[in-house]
């Protein structure tokens, strides 16, 4: 009877495969990539000297053409679940690598019909990441590889018009509070709380803090939980109250409740927080933060997170997307990597290859349908910011948010002109 029920359940729900997500991504971005390619290579394409091939399988030897597909990076240092499964049971797991890239990496372009290897000097100058939808101009050589002359990606999506705001109005951005049993920045956190609630500083500081309209916490509000095995201790299965410490969650709840009494707070989850690991991460469960959830000014939101504040569009992640992209390249310029996601029109191309996500069947939630005015990435090594402009006068303020626990920094963004600066809290005098 149980076997029959299981069989019916499988037939009803079906198995979710990630291949469909790649297909939906290609379908959703192919038209945009071709439109951008038409603007970039219009004179060549209109001269009929170059064919636009619909399927990679239709590429002909020695014929210059344009093809669109999904990038796949073949990297020997990249994690491979099949390798892990086929290893001997007694072999210890390999430690995680900070970088996947090496001189032996190969780049392929694939669609539903097949895959072809890309070669060419231009590829060495580009940021190459699995999952990006890209058009390439070139031809197949006698070795069966595609010699690339030029490449093209989707480009910046549409951006809503920036609002006209005459008065200073700030949004506070913070990430990596990292409350935990061994939290060493309690005084910094208290200073930040008093600053945001207007209890700290002289009249000038209090006038500034009175103009803070909202606070967004970009993930990792709690420390990463590390379980230490004690061989002498009797092992228990299921819930073990002796290994659970509810105090960090209670401290976070009290913190949010205090700040929410003065200004709205949006709480995003991060990699360390007690939520699902798969992107997009879902909001904190309300039962974990009972005091904060009683405030109408408190919002539990997703990661990634879109919001609009007085007409200014904010978009941000808790950092996993850029952290994973950085493993594919030697480049450590995180601002450049964040900018590149706007050109790709996709915030998390490495999902689901090396970054976990849900196996979406009908749409790809990581495709960027519009260009934000403010794009922030949480839990980075240090604060950095820049303003970039798109080909159609799109203007984006990109901000890397450092860990508050490590730096004591929060970032204030002025909605009036998108200027931003850090405010530092130190526990040493």
C-alpha cells in the first residue's frame, strides 16, 4: 500500500530537473541578446555576410555566423556531485576551494540541440561564468571548435525614471551582524541601535538620524552554527536540547524590536541564518522573532530582495551570488562582478551549477526585468561603491556592504541624489 502511494505521488508531482531552468533562461533572454547583437553587429548582419543560426547543431564548417546559447565552463576544480558519489566510502571529502578557475578550463556554448567549444583570444578578456546567455560571432574551424571574433550579452534592462526628491532622506543598509554565543561586538551593536533610534550623538547627528526612513539588513544576522562532535558524549538522534542555544535568536529579536519602534526594518536572510539554503531564500519564520513581528514596521523579506522606496528601486542580495561568481575568475574586483550581472541581465547565473537554487519549471526568478537605482551586495570583505551608467542612460549606484561584526560599518544612501557614505561604530576608545 505504501509503495503504491509513493508511486502515485511521483506520478502526480513528477521529478523536477534543473535542465528545464536552463531552457527557460535561454528562452527568456535569447530575444534580448539578439536585439543587443543587432545593434552591435547590425552592419555585418544586414550585409548578409553573417548568418544567425537558430541552433548550435546547424553551425557549418568555415561559415561565419552568429549563435546564441548558454555558457558552460568545464573546470577540473569545480565541485562535481558525480565525483563525490563515485568516491570510495572511506575517502575524506575534499576541502572547499576558494577558486575553481585554472589554466586548463574550457569554455562551451550550448542550447537544446548541442554544445560547441569556444576558442579565441577575446575570451581571455571577458568574465566567463557558467549559466550566462551569450551571443558569439565567429566560425567553426577544422578542429570542430568555434573561433570567436566578438561576443554580446543581453545588456541593461529597462530602468524606471528616477523620482525628483528635494529633501534629504536616507536608507540604512547593514549586513553581517553575526549575533552568536561568542559575539564580541555587543557594544558596537548597542551604539548602532542608539544611533538609529536617535539616542546617540549631538544635535547635528540626531538631525541626520531623524532623516533615516528605513533600514535593510542584508543577511547573516546570526553567526554560522558549527557543530563540534564529542566522541565521549552519548549520541542522540533528532532534537537535542543540550546542543541548541536560543539566546542569539532572542538577542536578534530584542534588537529588531527596539529599532522597529523608531523606523521600519526589512530583514533579509543570509547563508548563516536559520532559513532554507536554496535561492531565493525565503523569509525568516515569524515564530523565530515573536517580538519583532508584532511591529507593523517590521518586514521579513526574501534574498534576493526588490523594493521601491519613494520611487527609488532597490535591489540586493546577501552576497552568495557574487561570492560564487568570484570563484570562477581570478578577478577580485567585486564591483566589476556586480556590474557584469547587470550586463548579463541575470543576478545569479551560476545557479544551479555551483549555487543551490530551487528547480523552477516555468520561469527563472533571477532574470533581471528592470535595472534598479540602487544595487547592494551584503557580506563582502570591505565597503566599496561606484555609479555606473547604461547605454540608455540607466544610472545605478552599486554598493558592497561589509560585515558589521568585522568592521562596525553601516551605509547610508540618500534617496535625493543616491550619494552614500559609511557610519562607523567602534568599541575601542
